[in-house]
C-alpha cells in the first residue's frame, strides 16, 4: 500500500480507554507493527508511566534515554527522543519512570495541555501514523494526548461494564472537543478479548454495534494466549507468533484502519 498523501501526514491517533485491562497497550503495539508491515511509517508515543508499550517492543529501562517525560517538560525535542524498534518502519518515544511526576511539574506551565501537540508539529514529514498509548485514567497526560490527536482509537473489552466505560470515554472526548480540540473525533472502536464460546462477548459486541454503528470495526481481537505471552518476550504478537489468531486479527485490523482512513480523506 502506498503512504498517505503528504499533506495529511502524520495522522495522530490517541489509543485510549479510561478503564484498565482492556488491551490498550497490546492493541497499540500490534496495530503499529501491522501498520509498519504494510508500509505505513509509524511512531508510538508511550504516554503511560508504566511504560508497557516500551517494554512490549523490547526497549529495556536501561536503554531509555530521553522519553516522553523529557519532551513534555521541555528538556528534549520529540525527534531527539525517538528510538528505533526492531520492526522496520516502527519507532517509539519511550516512557521513563519520571513520567509519573510530569503532571505535577506541568500544572503551572503555559500551554500545559498542548505540550505534546506542540512537540508533534515537527514530525509532519516523517510518519504516516502516530499512535499515542494513553494511561488508563483521565489526567493531564491523557488530556495532552487528546489535544494532540486527530482522533481517538478505542480498544473495548467484551465484558459486562464495557458500555458504561465507553459512555464515560465519549463524555471525555466531548469535553476535550468543547475546550481544547474541536476537531477531535472517534476514529473507531475495536472489540478486544473476544471469546466466541462466551455468550456475554456476543451480547456486548451486539450492544456496542447497536450503540455506535459503523464506528465499530468488523475485525474483533480474540482472547489469545500467544498474544498474552508476547510482551514477556519483548515482542509484539506479530513477531512472537504471526500465525496465531490474535496476530492475524491485528493484521486485518490494520488493513481496515487504513481503508477507513482513506475513505475519510476522500470524503
């Protein structure tokens, strides 16, 4: 596939859900890997203080120099904090332990909600996609991600409280639209940890599709042991076992994402 037209690069997506344990980071690193595999130059910005996206790409704590913390507080340019991953076409700005204190340090700073947005401006000619892995809470880091993003990409676990969490996230997006980023939209929702043997998964999927319609991707990410194992080996599932059901689902999802993006550009 060809890259997106120059004038719309990069497309910045905040991968967000205020609920933890929904497969947010797993989706970020595997979607990014799949995008890179289809010639979409991709950058992950690890904005979660836990740094799981960095670890999941095999970036050890001792290897991380400048990271998202240093970018947000003005101690480094974003381009200088970028690290290559082992996947061709995929880079990452890692998270370091300092990031946990960034919110306190930024509280009195000018343009505190736009620090990441300002930093990304210099990367316009380097990437097709920037995926921001957000923390599982609404704080200043998440606000920075949404203020910087063109759209929010939502991983949604197929569980009982899924719609309740989704409703809270949609309210957050609306608040950001009304105060910081009027162009922000929901890019799409992907159902994760889907178990076809479980009637609840089918019911949640049906309810979410009824609620959000075409915003929900056709591709669902199945509950898969190999996907769960991959981070402990410092690899995306697509490198750990590209033939497993979870990896194949992420490849299909990436194709669906790119097709949706092209339809949006053509509209």
